[in-house]
């Protein structure tokens, strides 16, 4: 498998891992979940050696967006955090990084 194809596969695996996890996520955690198919070092290098900004996201999803694009449709990405600073931490309420405040806040 070429390096770029492996990176795409690892990015897909890691993003699925983040989406489906309810607790803390780590490179070691995904490596263990995959029974060592990829080492935690491979995930750490992938995350630290790449810039996952909006242009990178667009390159990954552009073909799919164009495939389902219509003149009367919209795609909405919402990374809003509903702050719950006085609530107890639980499976739903936890700390998240808020890029608008450049800090972590407790919320949903």
C-alpha cells in the first residue's frame, strides 16, 4: 500500500475512532483497538507531521461533495460547544477545546 493510501486509511480509522469514542482517546488506544495493525507511533507521526486544516479537509471530501451536490442543498458543519460550566462531568458533559476561546471548556 502506498504511503498516501495508508495515510488516508489511517485518517479514516482515526476519525471513526474519535467519532465513536465516549471517553478519552489516544494513539495507544486506537492501536490496541486495532490489535496492533498500526502502532501508536504511526498514529502519533501521522497527527504530528500533517496539518489538518480546512484545505486538507476539503481535499478529502471534495469528490464526495461534488458527487451529491445539488443546487438546492446545503452542508452544515457545526462544531459549537454548549457550555455547561456548573454541571457535573459525565458521559455527555466533558471538557472540549474551544478554538474561539483558545482554551478548554466544560460542555456538550
